[in-house]
C-alpha cells in the first residue's frame, strides 16, 4: 500500500550499470584475470600497478598493445585479460569499492588515450569473422505471435518472493546447451568496450582538463564512427540478428545489447546537447513550430536520452542528477497515493523531483486545424458564410464566441511532424523543383538511420524475439532462442543454495535483457521522430508488423506489482563487492528480507515504464492500432494483421497495472486507457468512473477532444485500413525518394543514393543500345521457359501474314 520511491533517468547509477554486465557465474574469472596480470607484473619485476610511475604504466600498456597484435590466439587472449583487469580497476590492490571505482576511471582514460579502445574494436571484428556468419537477410521475416493467456502468470512462488529456479535446463540436455565458457573471448572483449563506454560517458566535477578533453574526443570518435563502412553499432545489430538465426554462433547477447544501448545513448545525448547549445532554430528550422508550453522543448524532459530539462521560458537548463548509493533508491518525495480517490496530485518522477506533477503535465493544446474548423463553423452559424484563408476577422461574432476563439488560438500548436508531412507532400508534387532544393541533414540520427535502413525489419524482429524469450511470462519452448548461454555454468548446481543462487542469476539475467531492449527501442523511436517523422513511422510500422503490441501486453499480463518490487540480486555477489573485502558465506537465510514494498527494483520499473512509453508511441493518433479491425495490411513483403489494443482486451490488463503506485508509471497507463476509452462502450465507462476521473485529473488533454464519448467522426471503421495503408505508402515513397532503391524495401547491398529516383531517370531511346543491354530474367521465368516455348511457340498456330498486315 506504500508509494514506490523511484526516480526515472536515462540509466541507473554507475555502480549498478557496471555490475549488471556480469553474471554471478562469472565470479571465478575475476580471479583468473588477477592472477594473469600479476604474472605479467612479476615478469617485468614490478611489485604492483599502483606503485608504478606514469612512465612505467604507459610502458606496460605499450607492451600489452604489442602482445594484442601477435598471431598466437592464446597469447593474444592473455593480453585481453590484462586489459580487462585494468578496466576492472585492479581490484586486487583496492581496500574498498570507492578506491576501485577511482582506479577504474583513471585506467579507462589512460587506456583510451593510448588507443586501446580502437584496438579492442578491431579484435572484436576479427573474432566475429572467425565465427559462422549467416546472412542476416535469412532471418525469418514472419512476426512473432505471443499468445496472451486468459489469467496472469506469476513470476514468483506462491509462498513468497523467492525467484523461480531455471526450469529450462535439465540433466539430460545439459551437454547440448551452450554454457558460459563457450563465449569467453567475445565476452571479455565486449566487457572492455562496455566498461570504457560507461565510464567515459559520465562526467565528474573532479575530472581534470585532460579528462574533459579525452571525453570530448571520445564522443567525437563515436560520432565519426557512423561514417565507417560498418559502424560498431551496425556490427552489434548484425550480431543480434545472427544470434536469432539459430546457428551455432555463440554470442554473449546480454553484453551485446547493453553495449549497443549505451553506444546509442552516448550518440543521441551528444546530439541533444548540441541542439541545446545551438537553439531551437538548429533543430526545428521553421518558425511556425509550436510555441506553447511544452511546444518547444518538452521532448527533453521525461525520457531516455532526455537529460536536459526545460525552464518555463523554453530555454535549456541542465540539472545535476541526484546521487545515489549502490542499490539504494533516492530519497524522493512521496509519489501519488492510489490512482483513484486521491485528493492530492502525485509527484511525477519525470520532473526529477523538482516540479509538481501538475506543472510537468502542462497546459492543454490543440491542432491549428481545429481552431480553423471552429472559426468556419461559427461564421457559418452567425454570419451565414465563411472567409476561406482568413483566420483573424471576427466581425459579427458574439463576444463569448470571440473569447472562445482567443483561447483556442492561445493554445494552438503545430508539431514538427505536421510540418514535415506537409513538406513531403509539396516535394511529391514538385520533385524536380522543390525536391532538388532539399538539404538532407548530416546529424547523428540521420546517419544512424541511413546505416540501419537496409535491415531495419530484421533488426526489429530480432529484438522482439529476444524480448519475448526474456519476458517473465514466457514459457520454455524447443524452438525459442536460448538466452541463457552466457549465464549457465558447465556443471549444474549440486546443492539447494547453489540452485537458488543460479535461479536468482537467471531471473536477473532476463530482467537485464528486458531493460536493455526496452531502453534501446525507446531511444531509437524518440530520436528518429525528432529527426523526421517518416523515419519514426517506418520503424513503428515494422514493430507493429512484428507483433510488438501484443508482446508488450503479454509482458504486463502478470502480477506487475510483484515484478517491479521483486529484487533478483545478491548484494555480496555484485561486482566489485564479490572481489573486495571479506567474503561472506551464502546461505538460504541470505535471501530473506531483500524485498521492501516501497523500494522497487530500479531496472524492472524502468523497463516497465519504457515498454509503456513504446506502446504509447505506437498507438498515439493511430485509430487502426487502437480500435478493433479485422483487416489485413498487405504489401510486397508483408501479410500481417494489424495489432490493436481493444481486440487484445488490454483494458483489464492496464487497469490491473494501475496497482503500481508510482506517478510516472500510472501516467502512461492512463494515457493508454484514454486512447481506447471511446471504443470500449458506455457500459465500460459507466462501471469504471474512478478510472475516468483519474484520466481527467492526471492526463493532459486537447481542447475539443471528446475522448470520454464515442462521437469521434474521424475514426470510422472503414477508414482504418485505408489509414494504415496510406501511411505505409507515404513512408515508402519518402524512403525511395530520399535514399534510393535500398530504402524502399530492398535487401541488397550498395550505398544509399538520395538522388536516385527511377520515375525521373532519363529514358534510353537508342534501339541498338537497348538491345545490347543484359536483362536479368526472373528465376520463375527461367524455370518455366521451356514450358512457355512449347505452349506459346511450338504448339501455337500463328497467322503471320495477318499479324504483319
């Protein structure tokens, strides 16, 4: 019954983000890294790393770099262990966690300065090439089809909050299941990259000028890496697709997804800070963009990748992030009481603890077209005629009507997406004039979209398949993806305590999967939408085609309160606590009392809010994805039913989710209920008046929005299929015009050519040149060519005289 203490942020605190990349099963490897590095020091007659001078430390690192370049794989891997021990903060020489954290940070900056980051990237590429490499286009294009059970599954035992043991492993199958040692080399390389990225991306007040410069160079290097033939981000996406192709390719997928998420977070945050420094004109490029409250800068206040908050005047103001100790929630103000029946508004976590919920909610707004329609209606009613194109004349209108018009115009808002859609419409009408003058952005999201564009459908399907396998309501299947290969040891546990420890580790492993994938998808959706709305729509449609909506609803169709409060963790086994100080023996009593009702598991609540935000972005203003419609969206590569909120009976699932007493979580649940309220019928609205009151009280509204009634004339059922198909046609035309054939659904290689447009390519009129061209006939035609000759030529009677005459 207590409110949950939680502060939503781009990521957890540094200690937790570092420890979550390791599994408890990896603990013995820490000692191996330490022993290997101590042998290196002994061979150089050094006592320890901390006692070395700066010159000796640099000389030792240069020796490590030379060893990384040898041809012997075993010797090269020893050098990888040395680097890994350095980024782990040489924990063997530390007496406490703070000392280890300081040494880790110092070593990461030193290693980056001497070029270790690029060398490890090259070793990762080389290690990937030595593995079986299936074509990612061979990934099945069929969407995942999760089934939503009629009753919720509970992830915990009925007797308490202890986690379930790993049921996917049995004694007769353990020899065929990949285990932790199978991916040792890849795990070590990705761990080095992840630790350096996570360390270098965070600033501290105690950083020297040299560290500030190195961090700036690091951000610039990652940004310039998007210009490479195959950027690191694309390499990691391809690894995700290979992992889902059911080959013998063993990958530490949790580490891959964590690294991919953090690389995107670094790149996109750098873009946002650049926008903050250069003002609105650099981002919007159009003075007509909305100027009301939250019209200019709300996108930066409550999101993954949205660290800078905004003052009331619309200018950027970066607030320092609250500092928290490891595994301890922040002392935030009390959030809301229950979602209904509360006399006080909740405190929104989105405001970073500094604003009231109602202040962050903002004022109502409406589209400019709504005020235009209203003006035409009242003119026709009181004057008898309209004035097309005139939005200012109010002569002859009653004074109350004029006041209403002033209120509407005050809150009128033109989103950037509307301007972009209008611009694309103009270009499609005049491609040879307006289209030639278009300047395509070269910012980070644009280059990222161009790099991802050829295989975005495969990327989305792969991410959702892994999310389905990691969902707490997922059942083990023979054809499902094995995401436990980098958590299961070679030998199965022999004692009850060891089994319980492995069960916690497996559940923790699954939770981190959900956290990284939800943060990754939300980050891509947000920043593609900021760059161009059709890029956002392209990714959104492929998420919908891959059944993302029922998958998210399946995730919430469980005891969500137990999910966000259950802590699958053992503090003494978290890194670096497991290697520093005295070790305590783990017993069955060590697992009791870990769950506190008012202190949620940060990563689980973070993942849940992210999934709610993803669902909101997919269904917002999309009636075809909200209302029941038995239709099929067909295309050259898809024959997929639309995935909808109402048809999957999401209202009971979302209403149960309101039991989570956290303001930001409840806000996005209420938003999802609001968009489908008009389709649920009068009986549902009548029996859920508390929920309706909570929506009215806590969700910002648009003027003239009759969400509480079933009178929406723009949501006719026969328009839904046409709406979705028209959107897809606009998106494909945008990709074809701007990025060439590769952007219009092609799967082949080649570079993106924005100027390619087959409709306006000059036609070859020379007959001799046309006859010399080689035409590649379709495979179906070549297979049936002999049959065609027999039917159409050999056994066909043709009167050639009549044909020629």
